[in-house]
DNA sequence: ACCTGAACACCGTTCAAGT
DNA sequence: ACCTGAACACCGTTCAAGT
């Protein structure tokens, strides 16, 4: 039977979830799909492009959050959905971070657009709305990469119990940083 | 003559500046130093640790910015020095970003501490000061990774002139995003 | 203490040739 | 159109053995 982009991305996601990003190699993926490594290059130009497709797959649940009118609520909804999506896959935050920086994820671009619109609603001049949206995404990605590496270290049992991270209230901390940004956006609407 | 950590970091920085992070391999570095690849592992436990040392070298100029009393000015001074340091080396932002996420840069930790102190001065409760500082660093790293990749694409002549990035005022944009964060911190001092 | 030589176990990517 | 086989040009890391 023929190989389709969809199957490749599914198999790649399965490797990611089970073994992490370090084990997500073209050769390993090809083996899992019972094809030769070269076959993957018929469907994807290079590894970066494939990672972009995986990023899109991971971000699917965060793409269309129900549109709410209040821009503050909308930012919170989008960012929470984004964080949840990243935490749903092993090394998800790291993979999406890299794909976002490389400009390889369509879905990440859509989320950026949604946040830009929210920033404009907050009163940010349209010339700066995308930068404001990027600032928010930098935060969510940075925070979640950190959080996830701690969570994964913890579940791997590397830390001794007393310094376990389980006690830390990540949700509350995430909200605190997000409020910081939303407050900053709020000030702009007051000033200009 | 003997190999010292210092020489290794200097040679690595030279490769980085001349050829970029993709060419900064242990084997290539060993060749440049006229030693066998294994020799590097006497001085550094692994590549990550070496990259951390390079990050420290890059961040040197940003480590001790003159202490100014006003916390807003202090954040601006630290972040500007940080961005300047990153832009002074090819792929500097990307390398430091990775080392910061991996917790391998002493200097990045110091900068985090300085920003935490500024956040406390802004009125952020000490339990959240580090998160506030991290939020600021996520912004500077994210922004500068983006900026640098555009600058380097441009100087490589990949873009056609009409969409050249030279016209974009990066300084102004950097300041805009930074103000967003500082305004957010300012609100906290007002509320609590 | 510090380094070499040589190996181990891999990588991403390309491309003529096959079906 | 889609894939195989095989190669190209590399990686990071380890470790017995040398000095």
C-alpha cells in the first residue's frame, strides 16, 4: 500500500510520544513505516518540513478556540489551549518552538494571527499588533518548554522527592505571567 | 603545548562567528585545535556543556551593566545589553537560547537574577519575581532569534531587495515589546 | 594528567535505477 | 508516480593504550 503524508505524520507523532524528540529521526521513522529512508523525501523536502507538519498536528486542538468577544478572555483562551496542546505530546513544546522559529508551522502562524487580532482589539496600533502577539507566544512557548522539561524529568524519577516539582502550581504560575502581558496590553489601550 | 578550556572556547567562538552554529561540531573544533575529537572530552563532559561555556563567553558584556536605581531603566539596560551581546556573534541568539533552556549558562542565570531583583523592586511578590524575569528573558531571546535570522538571511542576499529587512527599525520594535512588559510590571505595583 | 587512535552506533540527504 | 539500494559525507561519544 502507498505511503501518504498523513501516515508519516501519524507514525512520527507516535515515536515522539513514546520516545521523545531525540529518537525522532528520519531513519527510525522510515523503519517504523517499513520503507527506506529515501522514501520520506518523496513526500517531504527535508526534516524541517516534516517537523512543521508534526507541529501542525500537535497544534490542531488550539487552532480554533471558540471566539469570545472580550480580548483579554480571548488571549487567555488561546494561550491555555496552546499550552494544553504542547503538554499533550512528549517534547511538544520544544518541537513546536523550533518549528515556530523556523517558520515551518502553518498552525502557529494562524495562532499568531488570532493573537494579533486580539492585540488590535486591545488598542495596539496595527503596525505593532504582530509584535505584541509574538511577545505573548514567546512567553507561552518559553514557559511551557520549561514546565515540560521539569515535568518530564520528574516523571522519569531523576529528581529526589523533596525537590519534586509536583507541588508547584504550574497553572497559577502560567496565569500570573500571562496577566503580566495582558496588563501591559491594557496600559497601551489607556495611553494611546 | 597544553589545551585549556579557554582556548577551546575561543576557537569555538571563532568557528561560530565565521561559519555559524551548524558548523560548530566537536570534530570540526578538534581539527581547528589540532587535537583528536576525544581530547575535548577531557575538558568538557559533553557538547552541551561546551555550548554553555560559549554562551557564557557571549554574555560576558551583558553580565555587569552599571546598576541604575530606577527598575524600569535597569530592565531596559540589561535587556539592551543582552540583545547587543547576542547580535555580536553569528547565531548568538540561537545558541544562548538553547543553553538557557538547558540550564547550561551561568551568565544567563546571573542575568535572570538581576532581572528578578528589578521585578521585586517593581513590586512583584518575591515568589513570582523569577517568573516575571523569565518572561522578560523569553521576550528578548525570542525577539532576537527572529531579528538575527532575518538579518543574516538579508546579508546572505537571499531576499530580493524590495522585501529587504534593512528598512525595518528593529530598535524601535524591540523597545515597543519591552515597554509592553515593563508596563505590565508597573500595573502589578499599582494593584498589590 | 592529558591526549591519541580507533572504534561504536548512529545521522540527513541524494540519486540512479527499478516498478 | 513512487520507492529501493546504496552511497556520500558526516555526527557525538567512549575508552584502551600511550606519554
